């Protein structure tokens, strides 16, 4: 059965790999599964056809036969559970990898998204300048906590896993802010992931889709 995912017809990031469909592309590349991409406009996100796939009008979605999924973390978890290569076989290590997937989207990503909102949506507000240092400090706190845990390990728990994939996908969103530069081990961690052939294929595919 053909896997089809949705992505922005033209991503706000201009094809820099920051849109959440890149996480799904990356997971599929890691496990060697082919897929097709259906582009959707911002207007189409709110139309009944897309809302039947994602009731919140977002991307990505995942279709395979009769299965329809939304939320990038849930999609990546499904891919990792169905195909070998992204989750350890040992049950405790597998559980830890899944826990890190949740940590990426529940503990680390929210302050990063708040930073993006403060910069792009609220930056011109009268209180925007006062808010920014507080938001940046929330991100810095999470990065400091994560950097302390990661230490000098190449990956979170043994080999590269879906936990690393989701965590790096989140950290990439804060890379341009310069906050990662204060944590050399996190900078190296992200660079290792970006050097993976599967990531490069996913990035190139997302970039090509947005510049066609």
C-alpha cells in the first residue's frame, strides 16, 4: 500500500526542513519506506476534505490503506513501530526511546514555539521587547536541562532512535536563534543527526518540494 503524507504546498520556512512533514519524511527515509506527498494550500487546510484527515486543519497527515493519522509524533511512532530501525528491540530501551519522543514535543518544543510566536507574531507589540528575554530564558532552561542529561553521548540511549529523531527535529527549530551555540554538546548532537543520509534525503526532498 502506498504511503501518502500531506505537506504545505509552499511551506512558511521556504523549504528549510523546519515544517513538521520533514519529521515524517525523515522517519520514512530511516526505515526505507517510499512515500508520496500531496501538497495542500493554507486555504485547503480548512476545507472538509482535509479536516476529515486532520480535524485541527494542520499538516502533516499520513494515509496508508484505510489508516489515517495526524500529529507528527504519532505518525513517527507508528512508522517506528511498524518498521525496524527506529526503536530498540529490548523492551526497556524501547520504552525509553518512546518517552524521549514525548519529551521532545511536550517538554522541549512548547517554549521553542513560544519563542517563535514572540518573534514573528508579537514582536511588533508594545510589550514584545519586554517579553522576549523571558521567553528566551525559558528555552535556555530547557536546553540546559537537556544538555546536562545528554552529556557527551552521541545519542540519547545507545543507537540513534525515534527519540533522537524527534528531539533533533525540535532543536532544529531553535538553531537560527543562536541559543544552541551556548551548548556545544547539543550543537554536535544536531550536526550528527543532520549528517545522517536519511536526514539529508528528507531535507532535500522537502526543499525540492518547496522550490519546484
